[in-house]
C-alpha cells in the first residue's frame, strides 16, 4: 500500500487561531471527525507541533484502532525513513488536521462521560503507539507502548504529585515535544485523563516561556529540562507564580535547582526514566538526593546492571545508569554507564568533568567525550566542546589543570557557538565525534 501523505516537508501551522489551552473534552468532536478520515492505514505518523492538533490526531488514531508513530524529530529525512519502514501509514502534521477539528468545543459533562467510555473500551494490552529514543548516542530505537502502560504512567504521576495540586486541574506549559516519552507522560496522558489542561504551543526561548506561563490560569505546571532552567537563570526575565516545575532528561544540579526555586518561587520535581520503561522515579531536587521509585515498579540488580520490572512491561528493562539501591523504594544515581571512563588508569565521570568546567567564568555550556583511538596501544584521552563568549582553549586547559587530575585534562578543546542539542536538550554524540575528527590537531 502506498503511503498516504497529508503533508510533507517543513511542518506548517494550521490556519486560523488555535485556542491556547487544551481541555480533553474540547477535542472529542474533532477527534471523532478525524477518525473517519484515516481509512484503512495501519499506522499514523503524528508529527504535529501544536498540542491541540497532536492530541486530536492521537485520540482519532485510538478511536480508529491505528498505531501512532511518534517521530524523534520532524526532519523530512526522518519522516521519510518512518514511511519506508512502516508500509501503509499516514503522515499527519498540523496542516493535515482539518480546520473544523482544530477548534475547541465547549466542554460538558456529557462529552466528558463519552470520552471516558471511549478510553475505557481500549484493551490494556493493545499497542497504541511506537515512540523512538532520542538517538543521542546512536540510531534511534523503536519502542512500543501499550495502553495499559500509558495509563499506569499517568496514574503513577498523579500519585506522585501533591493531592491538592492535582485536584485543582492544573495548567501545563511545556518546552518538551509531546512525542517524546517525557512529554507523553507529563502532557498527553494528564490531558487525556482529565488531570490537566495543556497550553497548545511549546516555548523554546526564555521570553516565549515567560509569556506562555503568564497566559495560563493557575495553578501552573512548568514542564522543562535543565537546559531551559539554566537559560532562564541567565536572563533578567520574571515569571508569574509557578506552583510546580517538573524537570527531566538529565540530572539537575541541586545548587541550580535551589537558585531557580528561590528566584521564581516554585518547587522542582525531577523525573528519572527512559523511553523503554517510561518514568521510573521522582525526587524533590532541593530536598532529596535519593530517588523514590514509582509505586508500581520494582528493581533488580545483576552486578552493576539494574533492571526495571512492572506488570505492564513485556520484559524487564535494563537501565543505562549505574544505580545504588537504598532499601526497597529508593536509589542513588551513581552515573551513566557510558559516562564512566578510564583514562591513564584514572576512573572518572564525563558528567563530573562537565560540572567542574561549568564553574569557570564565561563557560555557558560544555560536553566531554572520550576520543576514539586509532590504535589499541594509544592511551585514550578526553575532548571537550565549549560554548561561551571569550572562551580560549589555553585558559580552559589551565582552569582544568587546577581542578582535575592532569591525565583528565582534554587533549582537544573545541569552542563552538552552540552544542548540537535535540528538542529535549540531549547532545548528539555522533555529531560531536564528527566535529572532533574534523578538527583533530587544531
């Protein structure tokens, strides 16, 4: 069957204004209309940027018994790859959402009850979507998600949040794509489960974030990443009262979290997990160093390897991090398995080196990697990529010599205008290695 493309190339905005807040009842009519247009395709590639379009298309696919594909990025190359791998699919972007489905209808008890009945009829074992890992350390992997797994994640998050906050039906502003596993659990499922209303547009820059949060009715929930938290701290912008900030995709420095909470009068809840398992644990960053395992999961260890177990997972999921289990329900993150390196007989954490260099004046961002060696006889060395006005290679090396073991000082220092980060702030290691190879000797 040929691919049914609704729109290809650059994602365009749907015509006409999109209501800023998405309430689950307000999308039901549009989703029912769209479900009748999906035809006999097996897969729907949901590449919508606007959250209203995104959740409308996802609900339509649920009702039409289609599997949604959530692309890791929306480049033409990646979308064409998905179309080649999943024969008989339909690509939907914002412009592919019919205008009559892209506007809110007045929520009512009747529409709420009808939606509940629709969702309750979905078998828990049914595969409803395929998400893709970020691919920051290699090629993206496809991960299937069952309806039971999505619901379990939403319910576990609900239990982890303050009861009064959930009871108030909070409003979400997110910097995270809804197709990402983190976005699915903090935006998509809270919206479908009636826990929250979600702002239809994402923000990337501090001014957009400030304006978006200001347009929400409280209580507000800001879903974001360490990258955006750092960017906001580096500005003079003010934010409206934000009752809860949720952060994920990389461990957040506690000192930075304290600064953010104090300046913006908020509380930070950090989430840890991966695409394969969903979110695994939470912690209140400024109060706790240990992570609290979600209540429907368990952990088991085999040496340095740790596996997550849950009733909705078909098999145990191995975590990419080295974990120290503390009792039955808590653990410490020691470091990412791929993050721990041995250089000249010294064992070190690349993230630890990064945190050291971030303390240098003028350094805005940085990333360490272990350079691949052309010969087994050669001693591996680190390389670092640095972003910051006025950063000089020798000054960087001089700073590091004062703070780390000499063998860990990188042989190669590359100053960039920006690190190659994806939509959730993860750095493409493949891209960095190509840069390092191209600049060898400089």
